[in-house]
């Protein structure tokens, strides 16, 4: 994804199967529950989750979605996510190895009705972020939702401030923000794309 190369994430996951303690840390488990609680619908037709990592959130999304397209840039986390889905019998999840935003998954005919951007956008430089958001814009269905959740404090490989990133997402055409939650550690927003001709 942009200038933070796939090798960087591949090395992290080869050294540690859960480098950010997504499975075990209370912070991560609580944040995941808040993200899922923010979703405006009980069920979705087809979700897209870029930067799926080892699939902890993907597994939760699979319980709410008829189909999930999950993608990662590095082979090791993608393989772990794929193995997790197989172990749980979640055969309606497609785990893709994609060099986002240069590569983009084929969207369903009506577009994705849920796009989940969790701890992913701040690894993109300005050029890559603009291209990434064009992909999000083009593949989001009318009436579809985007949920974004990102760590707020600074860290070494961050390329976008979280507030700047969320402002750029919210500026996509036709979006109305439905949820905003902010803490010292993270920010969570959900937007819904208004169907043409409807009021926000």
C-alpha cells in the first residue's frame, strides 16, 4: 500500500503471528466490538475489508455479511486469514492478495454495501491515498456504508495523520456521517452514501 512496502508487513508477520496483539489485547478487542456496534445494519450483502491482516475482524464481519472480500498486501497475513476462515467454515469469505491501491478487487454489480477501513489508511502517502479513495468511491454502493477506525498517536511508519485521513474519506461525494467516536487512542467514523435523489 503506497510506499510502506509489502516486505515490511511480511517481516512483521513472519516474526510474530499477531504483531499488534489484535487477538489478545483488551484495547483491540474493545475497539473491534465498538466498530461492529457502529454498523448501521444487522446484515450486509457484500463487504470489502482491505488490510485484513490475520482475519480477526474478518471473522466477525463474516457473521454479518452474505459475502466478504478481504485483502492484504503481504502473503503471510493473507495466508493466516485464509486458514482462519477455513478453520471456521466461513466459505463465503474471499481472501485476496492485492497490491492496494494499484490493484483493486472486482466489485459486485451493485457495489460493496460495506467497506471497512481499519488501521490501514495511514500507511498510504498522498498519491496512494488519492488512488485508494478513488477505488473506494467507485466501488461503494448507493446506500452503502464506510466505517473507518484508526489509531491516533504517532508511530514510525505513519504517513497520514488520522484526522486528515478521516477528513479525506468523509469528503467523498454523497456521504453523510452517521457515527463519530473519538478517544485519545483511536477515532471511529461511519458514513452512509445517500442514494441519488434522497435527503441526507
